[in-house]
């Protein structure tokens, strides 16, 4: 076998790619596997909410990529330039062409900072922050900790008009900030605004009702069907388009936490593997590509109509692995993914509502109590148990 051919080639060394590789290695006769990813670091991104809230240092979320690539998997440190599914090949930025028997596409999601006018230049100073990057997340806590009402008192938290990773994250940091303002004695000077392109604070009715109650109790101003389109740092103004066709909304800010628009990586969008929206076009149950049977996808770049979370990947990976191995063995693809996703909604320090659901909004809760209530136990799960399970369980193919 040549050094450019692999039985299974995985594009992406994030949560989805590493988890799939680790599980494939446990097969009775594991295939030869390579992962293509240029990154030198691997991040546990769910922790960034608590980094932005001042609970953990950002370094707690990072490991060297070399330490998480499973033993027995070849790591190719390069970028993908193009896919050639007809030729069972992937072209790399270096010009190398790799061939495969089966391909797993798991490059994650792209942050489109530039789609908001003025944001790239404004980010990281003068009250403009975001938990969505390792480099930007520490400034969120600076903004919260330094909030004093001296620039008008508006604290804005945005949710864009695109799919995003962890749809709960834009409001999690809002709830932490609101409590921090109370603890710092500046809540009376703070006007907390949640400005969201969606129609409601959460898509699943059971959890939406609980969150709407918190909105009322904690005096949060909500603006739905509004999408951030521009930041004016000189005047500290944020401009939102009205998605129902009304006038634009312009809000002054003392601090603004921006969740950037997101999309599939450009090299996926421009490939034969994508659907019209740019995502890797797979069957939502089998995770097999709808046109190329030896191509599979999971995680944030896939077309799966579910929340883009690590918990979703945890349920997708065994389905993909079972079906890929069945394909290799000439058997029917019997495993099915039910759309499961989980969102530990941090609603304050030591408080979490654990939302768990599947396709069509089906409630799929783990615990024998009402998970729509705030609980410290679920916060402990989010802050301490899940990171440990991630590094020592998921990434090693143990769950």
C-alpha cells in the first residue's frame, strides 16, 4: 500500500474525526486510517462558556494535537484543497493527492467573522467580545468584570441568522454575565439584551418555557428575528437587520458578545460533496453520503438536521463506524442515528438546565427528574464530569 493511500481517510482532527478514528481502531480487523488536519492544538470548546464567565483559564480547554491523535492513526498535517469523490481522492494544499477506500468528512464549522461589517477590526477591544475563539475568549471575562455602566449600560448578546455550533452558547454567557453584574453590584446600571435571529429563546417548547420564565425574573430584554449586520466601534453601536422586513435596530453597547455567522468550510461548500446550503450531503439516519456511498460525514460540517454539539457527535460516531464497517464487509447499513443532541444550558454560576432532544423535537432525557429545572448537579456534570469524559472517554473511543 502506498503512503498516499489509506483504507479510511478522515478529514478533520476535531471531536468528530478523532472520536470516529478511535472507535474504528476497536474493530476486529481495523483498517488503515489517516487524519488530515493542519492544527497543532485540539480544543474542548464547550468549556469556553465557563472561560468567558471567569470560571476556568482557557488553557484548561487545550491539548496538543499530537496527544489526542489515537495511536495507530497517521496524522497528515496539511489542509484539504479539494475533493474528488469520483476518483476516491483528496487533494491537499501542498499538492499531494491522497486516495482512499472510504472517506469520513469531519472538518467542523467555519466562523465567518467578516460577514459582520466592522467586526474583525473591533473584536477584542472597547467592549466587543466573543467566546467563539480561543484567542478571543479571555476578553469576554474582562468585559464582564470591568462593566460599570460608564458607557450607557447596555450589555448585548447576539445570535446570528445561520446554524451555529452549540445553539445554547449565545445565551449561556448572557446568564453568567447577568449574575456577575449582580455580584459586582452593577446590575442596576446594566440593561441586558438578547438579540436573536430566531423566533424564540429556544426551539424545544419544554425548555423554552423554563427559559422564558428566567427572562421575566431576571429582567432580560429580548429581540427576536433580528440579525447583527454591523458594528460601529467609534460610536459603540450595533446594527441589526429586521428579518421580518421592518426597520433596522440600532443599539448602543457598553459590551457586546458576538456569536459570529457560521457555515461549512469553503473547501466543503465548493466541492461535489455539498448540498445547496454547503453542508456535506448525508442521509440523516445512516450518515452515508446520498451520492457517494463510500463517503460518510458527522459533526458540524454535515447536513444532519440536528444541533451542532459534541453530545450529538457522541451518538453519531458509533452509527457512522458501524455503517462504514458494514459497507467494508458488504453488509447492509443497519445502524440509525435518531438526532440526539444535548445542550447543558448554563443559567448562572452553579446552575444548569440540561436540554436533551432528538429529531422533530423529541425529548430524550437521561435522568429521572425534570431536566427543565435549574440544578447544581447538572452544572457539576457540565463543568467537571463532561470534560473528563471527553478527554479520557470520547477521544479514546470508550463511549
